[in-house]
């Protein structure tokens, strides 16, 4: 029996991985990214607030990857591009005051293969000159950092995408005796939309019990986001935690309504 994994299964895996570009300034870079993706078999390209798209320069730089380019989806904000994703990794070349879990491209690819069976995965790339903001990284479980020459770290957008997608290609399973895909309704992984619901519930609850002052936020919610993104709670765990939050809110409201 031929145990080599079928092309259909490979395509299904790759179609569950999105490349997300945020605030891309030069349309030619979008075309070059589409070309980099297609060479490694990826097709899902998402664009968040691109400066110019569609554009003839993007089409010219795509060099035969027009299908990827034309199928690209455009979003007005990052959370909207991540709604169905259950694992999100951002990219950064800068040292941040708050640290996210870090992966090299190879580690990122290996982790992607481990979780992609549970639902869509997104790799998020920032602006050419400034990258992703901390607020945008708040939506990511971890950060991918590409090892480079410490004296010259400059790496253009398409090259970064090419490195990441190459590692994904190399991490694809070579053999599989029998396919065992996980149906979406059987998976306990939570989506980005469900995570955002948790964070909103958490923030409101902390305000109601007097622990969090939105006028003096400091970095509390960012640290809590980082904690839960790192923990990757399942849907059942998320429901338990939200039940606890609801109980705390109820107790706080009852206490505030007591006379005296």
C-alpha cells in the first residue's frame, strides 16, 4: 500500500494556512508575496488596509501568480482577517517591552503542522518599514523572528514570506497511512472571534469587580491577552472561565445592591 500522503491532503493543509499582510505600502511587494506563496503551494492571501490594491505593479510582480493575487481578500482591520483562525503568529524584527513567545521560521512551520488540523492558521506580516504594532500583535499567539546578521537585519517583505513558506513546505508530512482529518464541529480549538469575546468579557468583569480602571490601563489587558494566547485554552476551558467571570459579575452586582 502506498503510504505517501496524497496531493489532495497536502492541498487541504496548505489551504488552511493564510498569509496576512498588514498596511503594505508598495503594491509590487504584494505581487512578489503572491509569487512567493504560489511557489510553495499556498493560495490564501489576505490584505489589511493596503495602500494601493489592486494595482498593475502588483500584477506585474506576481509573475504568473495572478490567481493568488486575484483571489486575495481585503479587510479594513486585522481582527476581521483573523475571525476564523484558531492559531495566529505575527512577525517582528524588533525587541518589545512585553515579550511574546518566539519561534524561528522552522519552529513556526513545525508548530503550524501540529495545529493546522484543528482549524485555520494565519501568518501575519507587518508594514515594510515599521512592522506590526503592539496592538496588532495582541491578536497573535506568538511571534516569528527570522535569524539574521546582527549588523544588517534588513529583509524585504517577499523574502520574509518566502522563508516562512519554504519552511512550511518542508514541514509538510511526507507519509500518512490513512487520512484522519478532524471535522470542524469535532474540534475543541477556539477561533479568534471567540478569543476576542473572552477578552471583552474579561475586561468588563474586571471593571465591575473594581480591579481594572480603563482610565489607567497600563499593560494589564495586554499581559492577560498574552497569557491566554500562550495557554491556548480549548473551547470547554474557555466556557468554564467565562462561567467564572459571569459568576463574579453576578456577585459584584448583588453586593452593590445590598443596603448599607
